C-alpha cells in the first residue's frame, strides 16, 4: 500500500525532512535563502503613478521677433515676452534701456518710453506661461540727443540708432544682498540687480530715413541670457515703413510694409 500524508501531527516526529510539500506553510522565516527569490516591489514602480512636469517659474523668453512700425498713433516697436504666469505682470517686470555695446554702462531711459500690456495665457501650457506685450516708443523731441544716434549723411536725412532693451523679473521677497557687488561690475542697474531673478536682453540696430517720416530699415540681434554664461542669439532683418493704417500700404513707393 502507498502511504498517504497524515493530516494530524505525529506523536513521534521524524528528524529527516519530508519529500512532499507541506499543506500548511510555516509563518516562521527560513534560515536559508530561497532558490527562487522574489524582488520586492518598489514604491515608485506603480504603473498608475502620475508624473507631472514641473511648473515653470521666473522664466522669460522671447518667442518671436519684434514688430516695427512708425506711425503717429502707434508705438515704434512692439515686442512679446513669454513669461511664467505668476511673474507676468507689471509689478514683477522691470524694463530698462541701455547702450548697445555693453547693455550695462549707459542708461537710455530718457530717450525711450515703454508700456506693459495685459498678459494672455499661452494655449497648451496649462496656464503656466503667458505672453506679455511691451510697446517701445521713441521720445522724438530728444531722440537725436541719444549717445548712439549718428547721422549717416551730411544732409542729416538718414541716421543710425542703437540701443539695448533689458527686461528683468524682480523678486521682492528674496534677499540677494549677500551677492558681492563686484559680481555686477559697473552696471548702472546695480541697485535692482540684487532683486533680479532672471532677465533677457534685446539689441536693436535701426537705420532711420527721416525724409519719409521715420521710415525705418531695422536689423535686430536678440540675446536671451539665463545667466552670465548661458546665452542664445538669433539675428534677423526687418523692413518697416510709414504706411496707411487701413490699407497697410507704404507711403514710400516701391517699399513694403
């Protein structure tokens, strides 16, 4: 006869191991390693866990080139800056105009005015980014006194004008006073640089035709600077002219808006 395993404990236990598996597994941990170990589940291995992208803060870029028009009722330059939504407001943004060569030595604020428009949420960014329009207007009564204004002909009908527009995002709640002053060199904006978290510089180089009421050919180099090391540059050309508002046609024959 074949012996079947007993369902009740033996009164005289045998020291040798059984060749058949137990029907009631022991809860006591084994003193020897398993021949088929099971990897423990990682707390990060749950396939249902959602990973979201970090929300951008203190971010400023310039997605498109500036538009240029010289019309009595419109600003000369219109620029769009893409900014993290919590900072996309007039209280956080600070705009200054400086010399073209260094963008830090000479202030051009008396010769240019700026206005910050209403921010608009950028679609597809989950309201994290907003586009902020900035209008730049020449103070025409004194623009010719700007240090970089140079007549390019003897009859003073054409001129070249260069300047740098710098937009800073300032933080009131942070203390940057521990930053050594020599870090900023001779920058005329030093008082606000201790609050500046991020910024962008835009360099404008304009050739002005005064015979056509500020008809302008403009060459612009844009420089996005995350810090003193990282930067990216884009160069492009724009032609603009004094035009009829309704038809958008140039007054100067043979030119294009």
